[in-house]
C-alpha cells in the first residue's frame, strides 16, 4: 500500500513540475509576443504621432526635447546608442536635422531610418528661398500636410507588428479626425484676425506653411534655418517693414534666443513706432511633456490662439476646449 502511495505521489509531483514548466514556457512566449516596437524620433512632434498611433505597442524616445533647435542639434554618444538599439528611427527630413545627416548615413546599414516627409508630394512642399533645390522642412505647420506624415508612420509600424495592424488603423483614423478638427479650428480662428493684420513676424522663417494654409504673410528675421545669423541690415529692413505696415505684434520662439526679435523691437522704437512682443510661439519644438502644449495638437492650438490674440488688437479669441 505504501509503495503504491509513493508511486502516486511521484506521478503527482512530476505532473505538477511539467505543468509549471509549461506555464513558464507560455509566459516566455507571451513576453516574446508582446515585445514592443522600439522607436526613436528626432523631434517631439514626430514622437507624438508615434504615441498616438502605436499606443501600448511601442516604446518611443524623442532625442530633442522642449526648447531644442533641430537645425543645429548634434547627436551625443548617448543618442547614437539609443538609435543603435532601436527597431526604427523616424526623423523629419528635408534637412531639418542638418547636423545629424552624417549620423543617419553611418547608421543606415544597421538601423532603418525613415523621413516622415518622404510621402509628401513635391506639390505640397514649399521651396526654400535660401537654398536652391531644397524645400522648407517646417511642414507640421500646415495640419493637412502633417496628416500625410501620420499615414506614413502607421504603415511603417504595421510592418513591424502586423498583429497590431487593426489597432494602428483605428488609432490613426481617430487621430486624423482630431487633426481635421484642429485644421478647421485654426482656419476659423485665423479668419478672425483683420485681413490687413495677417502678418506673422518671428525670429526665423518657420511658419511659411502656416502662412500658405491659413492666409498669412510671413516674415522671419533669419531664414528657414537658424544656422544662419541675421545682420544689422536685416534687423533694420524688418523694422522699417513693421513701421510702414503698422504691425501691432511680433513673436519670439521657444527654440530660438529672443535677442534677435528684441533687437527688432528696439529698432522699431528708434524709428518712432511701438510694436509689442505678442508672445512666445512653439516653432521647432513642442512644450513640456505632460502639458497641453507638449502635444502636437496643443502646440498648434496654443500658437494660433497666441497669434490671433496679439494681432486682433487685443480682442480675445474664444479658446479651444482642452
């Protein structure tokens, strides 16, 4: 009898061990199946696209945080390490990240790097007034053009996780709806600015796509890249333009030193006219993480409300619901 009990206990123990082994294998299998796509982006605007589409299926690291100028940004050793460990890198392209082009070239055989502007047709791009044969890279300020980048990101993510394709599609559809509503809001609010006052003057020429899409004349003290510096003649010419056209406000940018715009303001004052600094706009970088302005939708909303308020002779625009 004792012998039979011993055999039975041995069988039960072995069965239990086999069951535990199977559970461990199942857990390991689940971990493999649930491996997230490791994504590195250059700018926060691109990271925001990936987060909205990828949800819990992606880990996203943005190299450039709030207040960082992508035109002059140079990748650190830590950045290179992050990119080397990524499944895919998303960058803007059109020479926005000019100082990083060599890094992308060196890593091309190791990690896939995708420019989110690759799918935007040339007919939607603005030619650079500074560099022959080049295009203005600040495409995110025309919301409809930026929507094309969203669709490209979705398609690339599906390549890395086809099992999540339905989720990526659904998330993209929802996000594109939000962006369409954002475009309508921006269009409506810009029309509240008197037509003769629809002149946007900033530190560098980052808002030409905004100007084309929403009917503004745009003037930047510097060109489309902050790598070039404005001279005294540039400051004086812009100051004269402001005085001649009675422009009520000019704007500083979060990723560019305010000194150049302050110099313009002083030059205008020396000519006997007063122009106010209407606020700080988010141009090449979003706001702080966790804030409304730390999202693409929040960044664009904040900008257009700031612009409309400053150029509408103090008439407060109705803020968009957060």
